[in-house]
């Protein structure tokens, strides 16, 4: 069996027609979902690019990887998909964005258009509240009609060529495809722009992007300032909605081209197709932009696994992007190191249930825009968000899918709510101690700030010539001699 993984960038679970979006037009993703084990409660392990991709690739949570932010990317010293598969004689190829360290060693058989991280985002080292990101408002300006071939156009062209040349190789293979859409900038075709301009204008903007923002607390207000959210006028929001959904349309078209190529080459019956995204896009809901928080728009992601010979189904169990690596090992029939954080989805895929795995999903954030740490547990119908420098939040996603009614304050007087909070906290602390993790992340970021000779005041957007390496916690899987 072969494995083809497609990982997009900043695609929210909600932003697909098959998940109920009024704006999205996604016939190919709809088709894939209808043919797949569709994990409808999948979450990123960290709502920002480099940490999420590191977690996807290694099956580790960020607090064990030390890949806190977009300044500290994964560098290959902990085994990931490629080096682990290589150790078991399975070649792994990659085409497109990785957001890995530019100087790392990863074990790929071959890699094209790698999208390595070559310079740190210096805002990650300034963890005070109410810092304004340098150039934040530019994200609202980089929207319009594309005039040349995009990065994803090149990636998909290379992917189709690779499948034509290597898809029918005699031995099983793994191919990862890293796409940039629907991450900003939103430069899209005029045809798609015109289509979604009419669609957005016909439907109107959702109420969730306008005040009052009932779920903002001190850390989230700080994030709102960091991303210059107050500069987003209604017309800007309209343009972002058009651009984002047009970019999703282009993503959908590219995925359709890849699926069609698998059919054309007779590979669909021998290839597991996995589609996911590193995190979502907040898109102005709750007055917030981009990602970096635990609301559904940012933290909940698509995860579809089309497994030849198995009937499609919707799986409601909460799962994590960190589960993908051990799942790939299960598909390929190879072991995975014992202390990997993710858990294989293979029993859920085959049986529809797995009583031995965690009954919750976990996510964490220790990067730019807030002084403290943010930790999420999705358990049953509840989402618990723990802040190290603010009161927790609790949302009942069954009765409050928009997360507009924080019921955590009721835990002081309502025993049933208190019990839910205690259950969620117990699950959180089974993963990590939030105070310890936050302190460790901030200590590392302070040391890197000093090593880069950065001033106390945040005045530079990026630095070149040096990209920090993470400090891994799980050293048992670092040493090459422990591969087998």
C-alpha cells in the first residue's frame, strides 16, 4: 500500500461545503470526504504553522519538541516520518511546503520545492501583552488577482509528474504534498474572485465577525491588538472572505487534479490518501485574525483518510494532527517508538471505535501575541481552554457551536460544571504541566533573543543568517542508534 498525504495551510474544518459552509465551493474535497473516513473532530496540536507541521511530521506534541513558534522549526534531530520510514526501507518523498529548518536532515528519498524556514519571525521573542506585530496590517492588503503561476501551481505540476514517473514503482512509497493555499496572500484567479464576490455579497457577512465579541478575555484581547484587528473595516472583512474562499476553491481544484491523476494511473486502489491542514483561519470571528487561538475556526482542521477497500464513514472521536504519523506506521505495518505522543487511528478506521486511545484532543500555544500560555482540551461536547495568566474558559459545543457563551464562571456555583472542568483539567495535566511548559518556552525565547542580539524593543520583523534549533525533551528518540 502507498500513502499520499496532502497537507494544506490555514484551512479550517468549517470552510468546506461538506461541513456546512455557505461560502465554500469544494466539490473535490466533498468527493474525498464521501469516500473517506472523515474525522469531523480533528484538531491541530498547535494553531501556528511551524509547530503544527513539526507535530504532524513527528507525532510529538510541541511541548516535547520545543518547536514553540515560527522562529524555532523542526530540524530532523527527532525522528519524523521520513527518517523513520527510511529506517524500515520505505522511501518517503516530499513536494512543497515543509516549514522545517533550512539546515536540517530529514531522511527524504527526494524533496522538491521544500519551503524551508530560512529566517525567524522575531515577534515570537516579544511575549509581552499588547505588542503590535510589525507589518500586521499588510495581511489585509495582500489580496487580489494573481498575475503569474503560484507556488501551489508549481507544487501540483511537480506532483503530477512524480506520480506519472514513480507512482507505479514496484515497492510501496510515501509522498507528502505541502500546499500553501488557503494561507494569505490571497492572490486568486479573476474568475474565482468574481464568483466569490457575488457569493459573499449575496449571503452577506456572518454576525460572528462583528461586535460584541463576548468570548474575548485578556490574552485574546492581546492577540487582537497583535494582529491589528481593529483596522479590519467591514470592507476589508468582505475582501478577505472573498480571497480566502477563492483560495480554497483553488486548493480544491488542485486536490481534484491529484485525485484524478491517481485514477488515471490506476493507483487509487493501492494508495491511502490523507488530507489535512496544519491549522485553521480565524477569519475575523470573535474579532480575531489568522490563527493562534483555540476557537474552532483556528484549531479544528479537516482530516480525511481514504483507505482502499474500507467503507466511508464520519468518525466523531476527537483526534489530533499528531495521530497521523503513528497511523501511517500502522498502514505500512511498521512499529512506532513507544513514547510517541500521537496515537494510531487504525482501529478507528477499521472498527469505528477504539476504547484504548485518549478520549480527548489536545492543543497548545506559546508563541507571539500573548505573555502566557494557552492550552486546549476537547472532551465530549466540551472545549476547555486553560490560560496560565488568566481564568480558564469552557464552551459547550453542542449548545453553543459559535463559542459565544463561556460557562467556566458557573463552575464556582454549579457542581455539574465544576465536575466537567475537573475532568478536562485532569486530561490536560496527563499531557503536561501548563505552568512548567510556558516557563520553559519563555526561557528558551529569552535566550534566543539574547543570542540574536535583539533589542528590548520590538523593532525588526525578521532576521537572516541564523535560525534557532529546538531543545527536544524526548531524547530517547533523538539518537540514531535507537532507530531499530
